[in-house]
C-alpha cells in the first residue's frame, strides 16, 4: 500500500535536496577555486627551471625550487620512517593485545597527542634535537613531523585491524599459529590496503606543515645532501617567499603552493584508489 505524501513534505524534501546539492557543489568549487587561483597567480613560474634549478640570490629573477622539492621528499621519508613503525606497532597492540583499562588510557593519550598544536611539537623537537646538536637539520625536521604522524598511524592501524573478521583470527589459531604469527601473517595482510591508504593520508596531512620546520629544518638556498644540516622545504620556502618584497618571489610562492597542493591531492586520490581495490571493497561487491 502506498502512503500518500503531503505537499508540505514534498516541498521540504525538494528544498533539502536542493540545499544538499548546492552545498556539495560549493565544497567542490572551493577546491577548484583554490587550485585555479594558485595556478593563475603562479602559472608563469611553473616551468622546467622551477623543478630543476636552485633559487636565485635576492634581487635576481628566475630560479627554481628544486632543493625545496627534494628536501620536502627527504623530510617526509624520514618522518614516515620514524612515525609509521611506532604508530603501527602501538596500533597492533591496541587492537590485538591490550586490556580495556590500559587501552582507554592509551587511546586518550593518543588523542591528546593528536590535538597538540604543530608549533608546540616544533618547539619540543627544537629542544630535543636542535639544541643538543647546536644547529638546525633535516633530522630535526623529520623527528618533528614523525611525532605528528604517530597518533594518526596508531588510530588508523587499530581501526583497520579491528575491521578484519574474527573468523580469520580463529581459523589461524585453530591451525596452531601463535598470536604473533596470526597477527602478522593473517590479520595484517588482510588489512594491508587500508593500512597503506591510511599511512598515505597521514603523510598528506603533514606534507604542508610549516611551523615545526621553522624550528627544526629552517631551510637554505642550496642542495643539502646529508641529514645533519639545514634543508629547504616547500612549506618554508612558500612562507619565506610570501613575506618577501619581490613580486617574482610572490609568483614562485604561488607556484610552490600549487605544486604542494597537487602533491597532497595525488596522495589522497591514490589512497582512495587503494581503499577501493582492497579486500573490504571486494567483499562489498
């Protein structure tokens, strides 16, 4: 039997659907507006030299940000090597081993760490790494961003491991596997797509952080082949160029912002694709 719908309900439904559609378009439009605005203002600086040349001295036009692009990659690589293993193992413990009381305490601590302002983490990394070494370095920047990655890595690992069906755990244990072997040969492989995408989203989150790097990596205008000297990064270069008086540097800052945002978008899209092709998505289909 069909229940009649009053005109008022139809009108309310139409209004809410329209508002929802407009808000969806607005959200998408904001992203494309930012991308377009960055490209409009920095497009003239986006050329081969921007990706292959070093910055020019103050007062000269042209140059590029090759050192900052490579420097950002190096620091993100180091941050991943520091933050992901710690967060992954802590997440495994929360999902598979911990008792209720301790798990609550650890989750609360992780949430508090996730809420710490990035500038505070930068100051802590400065005190722990920069001051004892007596100079800024890529290592200090990697430590700062690595600390920021830990809480997200913990919660991502816990959530995706908990999503693995208990039947897989029970089957492995019934075959005589130890708990550790069951976790690392059955549970983790079953959640690998989600774990990988989660870590990539975590990486995208810290890729644009500036304040921790101002206190740790600082930056320079040259190549930094090692880990124990200051290193240029895209976020810090954007900041420095944005407050500079030269118009050419402003254009390069816009171009660097476009490159950085594009990198974050690529990481996010790749992570979504990985999630969509994972075992969970296959099971839903």
